[in-house]
């Protein structure tokens, strides 16, 4: 299936690769072919319309892709001197005990994720053997601390494996083209992993397969390459895509424009639909702040803007062990078993 007809595989081309490279600083790399296209001429009219409109902060939802592209065009371009091998670090999503909603099987296995939709009349599904080992609740049992190797946040494990083979490691994330999903990632310089590029790629692929990852990405002067590990047949093999690299300012990872102010939560504590929207929004914010730094709120609780009602307000970010749902590149929001027992 072609990239144009499959949105899921297209994300491997259009996603944002955001890393903090040693000796370079925070960067954003993207191979979106429309990124180099000329900006639409109607943007000035849109800016004038926004200036005349009442100044009121709206909920910070996923921005339009055109907005993200415009922000990248306005940044200072960079030329990478070396190639970097990027290893994704999204670990397993264990089945939830709640029968409502989508239950997604382990993302860290050697097969494509298996989606399960239980009937509402069925009792809650029992956790898998990995789930029990990781601390999922069972009848008459105890919850335990999930080992780091079984957590959805595998960046420390991947970074440690890269560091043992190649010295300095860059930490960062793979981000959706509309900044709607965030996946942890780590990278190492190709020439430090091995003397020959093929040997370096082999080392990165071994680490990726050991951690259940579906691909390794190469970014650098030669553009973007996506090398699948074979664990997920939906990941395309891409080579030599034109890559745009820019310096990334310390900004809010949820905003589509640079220089934007604090986020405003979506939803609120009013009706069930608003409460569900706020829970999902807070999960997305916590997932983003788990893999990227924010130079606006720094993950702290901020009061609402002067023109906003007192609730909802921007709360403290949730710790990685407390995140119980993830926004995936497939567009799904899945609930997962808690990594740590409730205190």
C-alpha cells in the first residue's frame, strides 16, 4: 500500500524527529514534501483576521499541519554534519482491565499490534502473563512495580544500550505531524557506533529488535532513511528522502506555533463528555512532557489566563508511572495498566 493511501505508514515520512543532539542543541527534522512548498499567500489575511478577532485563549487542541509547517519554515535552517541513527523507544501497552473502549495488545512484541474489542457483556479481561509480571491487578493478588524494561517508556533502556556501543546519546521523541502523538526515542552518531555505516546500522537494528521496535531511522546529510526491523509489516522502507532540519526553540510541545503562551486544557469538570475530554487532554500533555521539555510551563501548574474561567486550570504534569493512557500514531487513545501501584 502506498504512502498516499495509508495514513499510518505516511506518518513515518511526515513525522517530526525532535532530538537534543550533543554539540548541536535541540533540533527538529522532517521529510514532509510539502514543507519546502511556498507558504500560502492568504496567510497575511488570516493574521489580520485573527488580530481583529477578540483575544481569547482557546483550548490547545492538535494544530493543523499547515500551522506546524509554517512554524518550521520560519525557523533557522541547520545542516547536520554527521548522520544519526534514531531508535524509537515505545514499549508495550498492556491490556487494560476495563472492558470499555479499545484494548491494544503488546506493542513491544514481534508482531503487528493486535487490536481487541471486547463485548460490553463480557467480564473484564484478565491481564496477560507479561501484565501479571509487570504488576497488573489479579483476583486476590497484589500489584507490584513494573520493571523498566516492560514499561511503555523504554527510552532509558534504549539509551543505555546505545551508550554502551557508541558513546554520547541524543534523547528526544518522534512527534506526529499535527503534534497529536508523542513517542520516546534515542539516537547515536553513526560514526561512533561503528567504523562502517553498515555495521552501525546493524548495531542499531539489534537494539531496536531487542526492545520490540519496528524501525530504525537515519537522519543526516543524506536525508531520511527508514529501515524496518520486520516486526510490523505496515512500516515502509524509505531511503534518501529530502530532510529539512531546523533549530527547535524551547517551547510548548503541544503548540503548533513558536512563541505561543501556556496551554489551555480541553474539557472541564462539568458534564461527563467534558470530563472525558479533559482526562484525555491531560494524558496527551503528560505524554508529551514525558518525552520533551516545555519552556513555557516547565510541567508545573499554572493559573488560567485572565480572560478564562477559574476551571479548568493547567495542572502539574503526571509522572511517567502514573500515565494510564497513550495517544498512538494510529489515532487511537488506549488505556494501559498502571506502571506503579496507586499510593
